[in-house]
C-alpha cells in the first residue's frame, strides 16, 4: 500500500508522514503492540502493610498492640511473684521497645523509647486497676463485706484481738 501524497484537506504530505502537518489527520493505521503488565511485586509477609515513621503513641496501632502484649505479661508476672513489680514493670518498658523496633524495623530514640515504655506502664496500670476493682467488688459482695474480710485477714496475721470490755 503506497502512502498518499496529499491529505484530504489538500496539503502536500512529506514522505512517510504519519499525520498531516496542516490538519493533524492520521494518514495510516498504527499497529499498537500491547506491553504485558509488569508482574506484581512480592511483598514479604513479615513487613507491615502500613509503615509509620512517627513517634509511638496511643494512635499508633503497632505501639498499642506491643504495649498491651507486654503489659499483660508483666502484670501476670507481678501478680505471680511477690514484689516482682520492681523487676517486671521496668523490664516491660525495655521489652516493649525491643519488640516495637523489631516489628516496625524502626530504631527508636531515647525519647521515643521512653514513650514506648510509658505506653506499657499505663496499660499495666489499667490492667492492675481493673483486676483489683473486680476483686474488691467480689469481696464486697460476700457476707460481711470488706470489713469482715479485713478483720479475718488481720486475725490471721496478728492473732485474735481481745474484744471490748
């Protein structure tokens, strides 16, 4: 098939022109070769789908999950070991910083590490408060209530007290 020398608008066309230089009309059919779509990039399963580069706070979902996990473990250990809170609660702050850094791949500054420890501490406090409230309500609903419970506990530790008169 030969190339036309003139366009339908009357302009003389240069050889091998694809479009008319006067009116812009295409002069021949273009063969379009479709490129196959690129393969989807594989995202490792360990990488989070949403990466935060902000300081840990209660608005940061990974910080809250890590803090809650560590707070639950620290609270259990504090209740299981007498005076264990001296060891477990400060350790919870360090462990939460380690787990947060490992989960997000983000290294924390001293200030952000303190924030992460603060989140774990607040959540530990809330868990302990809820547990002690449940225990206090359960003891208050017993016959005799809290005064009876504490007087019996006092008798077990000190011994029976002489009654009035």
